[in-house]
């Protein structure tokens, strides 16, 4: 019959899954790039192969048109030979459609290369499955939205050594990222049906691999749950500077419960954190003195506006490296409307940029993430532009 499928004992791929909500569309977890439509007759035929069978056992004599159907089912890995390798692929990294600020890609161009000291690597985490159902999803499109906003701001390289010329900031009177090495590692995408454990493990492994080569990562989310595997990739001890409208420390309703509104409680249980400082908190929220035994400090934008630079610096313990996690909803919705849970009364963009520079003055910043930017909805372009300003600031802090 061709292609070597005649006479073989075949079975339905155990990783064949229906697309949720569809009666006809399906995918195979070993190939996340394909979603296909199967007719009711095809599903009836496949039911015969729930136990291993040869094609001849099922249909007997067949003509070329029927043979072609079986060849296609085998090509698509819907039917597979008994004893074949069937395990699901881990989540894989895909190259960026538009690299952030035109940066060279990594590791496609630098797969075996040791990164230069202070090199910054941008990685997208296209995951928003942990957005609570009462809020609109869309944060998985955040990395792409931020990259698109950066298209007009290329980090041109110096001809002598390839380092960045930087981007001139009028308010600061200097170029951000001048002399830095910046790479874009693309996005980590989960296959259809990918579990959180599979995605989180792959993300932690990617971050550790970049760190082992000497890079410092700016992670672009995704909902705020992606910060958890990012924190897990960091060696202890360290402090967390958490910029957000919400504490993200909601109590766990059951063991293993994780969503974008309680990642901080999970993070505090990792054992690596020595201090959590949350800035931008507002609305009606409890701010306890500790979370899961980790000292916790929260300040609203109004409280922070009354502090001088020395008081801002003193918010963080002086002897700890710092990981920075920025939720775009820390900004006022007038500046960043495209986010799942906007809160009135947030920072102006200039306020937040200054806050980051002052609080992290003379600090060792070991990593950063920027999350909860939604793509494809009203206000996404404005929100992505605000996020780009913060992303450049964070990269500049990482590159120091």
C-alpha cells in the first residue's frame, strides 16, 4: 500500500486529543504546530484502532483512495506503529517574529557561545492559563505586542565591536544600554494540552541555561504565574522587588492551587526569598508583615510619593541581590489600559521609571520580568509602548 503501513500493526496515538469545545478538531501532543479537522467517519474508523490492528484486519481489500487516507493518518501521526516513540515533546522555544529593538537572536546565532559578561537576553513566556476566569486572558500575546512596539527603536551596533549604541533618553540626558550586549531568545511556547508542570519545568531550564552561559534574563510574560519558575531558577538568597497594583498573595484554596493572583504566596514557600517589597499596591487589600514567613513590606503610590531617594533605597535590604518583577498594572490605566485587572490611581510612567532607578541604585540585579501586558485588545498599542519603556529600563539595570 505504500509508505510501509500495509501489514503493520497500528494504533491510535495515545496523545491524540480533541480541541476543547470542538466536536471535529483535534491535535497530537507530539506535534504542537498542527491542529486538524477529522470527520465523524474518521473518528468511527479510528475507534477500530483503540487496540493494535493491521489495516487489512479492519477493512480487508482496499482501493487506492482508501489507502491514501491511511497514509495521511499515519503521516499526521494520528495512527502510529506499535512500539514507536510516542512521548510528548517538551515546550519549545521559537524565534521572535520581530526581535526586541532589533537585537540579534540567541541561541540561533550563538548556540554554543558563552555570553559576554553583563549580556542581557530577552525571553518571552507565552502563557496565560493561570489568569483567573473572571478576568480576560490575552497576556500570552504580551511578548509579541512589546516587540512590535519596539520596532521603531533599534539598538544599532557600533562598527568596532558590535556593542549597542543605546537609546537616548531625553529625561536622563544619556543613552540607555550604551555598550551593552542584548539578545532576543524568542518565546517559550507550550504545545496544545501542555500542563503547567511541563511548561514551568521547561521555562526554569531555559533560564538556568542562559544564566549558566553568563547572561541575565528579562522575561516578558505572560500572566504573573510565569514569575514563579523564573524565581525558582535563581540561586538563594535574594530579595524580590515586586511592582504591582495587587499583593498577588491570595491564600491557597487547595494544595497546588496557583493563579496570577497568588504566585507570591507560592514564591515565598520556595525558601530562597529573604525579603519581599511590593510597591504600587492600592485599593482594598490586606498587607501583612510577612508572607509564609518571609518579611513583607507594601507601599501604595501615594505613600511612595512622600519619600526621598534615601528612603526609597532603604526599602530593600542592602546586602541582598535583587530580582525585579513588574506587573504592568502598577501603572495607571490611563497609561496602560490593556491588562487583566486595572486599578485606578497607579503610577505615571515617569514615576515608575524613576522608582526603579532609585530603588535599585547600586544593587546587584540578578533577573527581571515584565508581565500582564495584553495583546489584541483596545489600548494594547499604548500599553505595549509603556511596557517597552520599562523593558529598556530593566535591561539597562541588568546590563550594569
